[in-house]
C-alpha cells in the first residue's frame, strides 16, 4: 500500500511539473497577445509573473524584456529601467542582450539621463545602423543647448553628438556667443557649413502684437491714467504714426494680460498670432517663457522692452532685450573704466604713468539687482585686469563704515575708481561722496542713474566729485527733434511723454525703420548691424549678444549731463 501511495505521489509531482512548464508558456503567450493589442499597462501585469527566475521557466528573460518594452511604450520609464537592469545582470549571455541594452539606452534618453544613456550605447554590438539612428533622433532633442555643449565636451569622440550640436548652432546668428564653437566643430569634424539662404520680402503691412498688463476694467478708477504701461504703449503708437508718414504701414494688436498663465496660453493659441511680424512684451516674468518659446517655434521675433534679465535670452534665436542685461551693463562699464580710469592723476603729485588697477565696490542690501550687479561688475573687473580691494554689502547698521573702508584702503593712489551699486540709498551716496571729499583724492565714482533722484546731493557735487552714471534710458529732451516728438505726443494724448513713452517710441521706430529697409529680414539686420543711434536715447547695439550691448555712461560737464562714451 505504501509503495502504491509513493508511486502516486511521484506521478502527481511530475504531472504538476509538466503542467507548470506548460503554464509558463501559456502565460507568456497570453501576455504577448495583450502586448500586440497595444494594451501596454495590462501587458505589464501579464508579463510580470512570467519574469520569475524559476529554473523551469524558459521564458523569464523574454518576459522581462517585453515587460520593459511595454513599460517603455506606456511611459513608465523607471519600471522599464529597473526590469532591464535585472535582466542584464541576471542573464548577461541572453541571445537578445543587445536588444535589451538598446532599449535601456532609449529608456535613459527618455528620462533625460544622458550621462547613462550615451555610455550604454557602447554596450551594443551588431546594431550599428540602429544605434546611429537612435543617436540622431535623441541627440537632436537634447535641450537646452548648454546641456548639449557640456555632453559634447565629455563625449568628444561621438561624432553624431558633435553633429547634433553643430546643426543646432547653425541656427544661431554669426555673432552669438557660441559662434567660435560652431567654427571649431566644422574644422575638427570636417562638417560642411551650409549657408542658409532666406528670401526676405517687403510686405505691404506689418503686424505687431503688444502684450502688456493694461488692466482694463469697467471701473476707470481701477486703471490709473498715464501709468508706465500706457505711456510705453502710447510711445509705440506715436512711432507707428511717424512710420506711416514715411510709407510703412504697421498694424498693432494689443493684448491685455498681466500674470495669468492661462490667459497667455489662450492668446498664443489664436490662429492670428502666428501671422505676427513682431511681438513686444510681455512684462510679467511668469509669462515670458511662454511667449519666447512661441516665438522660437514659429520664427517670430520677440522684443522685451524693459527687462534686464539675461536668462530670458538664453538658448534663443528670436528674442531680444531692448535694455542691456545686468551682465552686459557690468561688462561694458568695466571696459569703460579700463579705458578711462587706469592712467590718470588722483592728486597733483600723482604719477599718472603708474597704473591704477584697484577698485572698491559698495552695494546696497535692499535690491537683489544691486547685489547681482556688484557681483557681475567684480567679475568683469577681474577679467579686465583690475584688482578688487573691497566688495562690501552696506546695510543701515554698517553705513558708518563706508568712510573707514575708503580711508583704510592700502594706498588711495592705487585706486582706479569706486563703484556703487545702489538705487535711491541717499545715506550710502552721502557717505561715499563725503569720504572721498575728506580724502582729497580725485577718485571717480561709477554708480547707477538712480543717484540723480537723491535730493541731498547737487549736480555741482556730482561734477566736482567726478561721478559717472550708468544711464541706458537717458533721454535728450533739450534738442529740437525731441520738441517735435513732444508736440505730437501731447497733441495726441494731452499729456507730456515720459521716459517710458520714449522707450516705446524708440523700440517701434528702430524695428519699423528696419522693416522698411529689409522687409521680413529686419530682425537679422538688427542682430548683425553695428550700433544704431537713437532718436532721443544714446543708442542700441545687438551685434554681440541678444540684448543692447551699448551702455551709455554720463557725467556732469558745466552742470549738464554729458555722454562720456558716445557712439563712434
């Protein structure tokens, strides 16, 4: 009886084992059928049990691969990555291991884990054409371009990566910051530079979108008249009137949006928006990325009239800052100082043959832009061969230290100039000027134009103490042409123009004049041409980067603000 029972158990065991083997196959087949129906998330559930590492399971590696492929197609990249790593580690000699490594590379690319994706491609054998196609596809999608530049430096032997970077750089103007890299790639990898031929045309009329926070409401009291937004828009309209008299028709399309992201997304989705020749604005930082991305995608120039934030123009070919960025402001001012403040007398006994290359920097703690400007200026000074003796943040509690810091400078005869990055800080201005008065040294001061609004300092003091003002938006309101502009403006709006009116006028006049001369190629002309003199502002130069690279510096001469670095 015991022998019969034992025999029965043995038969049952082998029957179960046989059934189990058949079950792996049927489960795998069922999962494949679901996969082929493109029900990828359901297929993952069916494949998962079949990935068991049971010795009797001949389908485990296949199930792992198709589980990963299903997860990849379902967009569940992390799960695909985990399963592929298990497969590669558990069965490195699997006959389809190259397909697994290829899929893992694609997963890494989708996860934007480029430092893992690119090396994993080197683990693939016998799939050269497929790997090249994969590289060409994924490399072309890597954003931003700075990421692609860094990757190419690390994987410089990868010609496809260099080609992808080369192709992207080809879209940038010849004066962009990466033009040297473009030329290097062409020479190093023997890439052919293709000169793009674009057929520019002159149109009967040009359409300009203006995206401003007009804040129009039914209640007029909620919308202050003559706000800077109104003034800037009115300046644009006066310029359009003037352009019309010269034979150019510009149709303006105003859009009222403040900080509402949903509103800007709706606006840029309008069919009419793709037909614009220029977009001015928006002013809210929250909306700017949406508009610049739209301009980039549709090759429509975007000009921001007042921002000084250089991040807006990073990795773009269609966006300009009408104002100098803080970095450019610092760099151009440092270059001005190098040209004018290195060899000069600080007092009667001073030997002006000895270079004065030390600088003292003060900056206010109130405005973050002042802190940034001070840091950028410090770095620009060092790049120009200066030495920064002191770079001090001044708070109200430390305001009394200004005189001591200047007096404690090792040798005032070595001081080239003092730089003060502050807005309307009257106490800081008074202390710096007073300390230099006491020193009896003719050491120049460079500061922001906001100092001109400080009531406790006179123009005579500014002139005597050799104070220079960074003043990009200074308006020459005392000549005849400005009086004609003011007359047209007051007749149209029954109020006097402000500096914002002039900014709007100058921007639209510059763009409009370029449209009239170069048609749809006006933006390329602006980006490559030398400095343009403004009507009432000093000038504009966009040839070195996508912001105004001309930074006017003014000083008092016979109590009159005078441009120290006029357009040549």
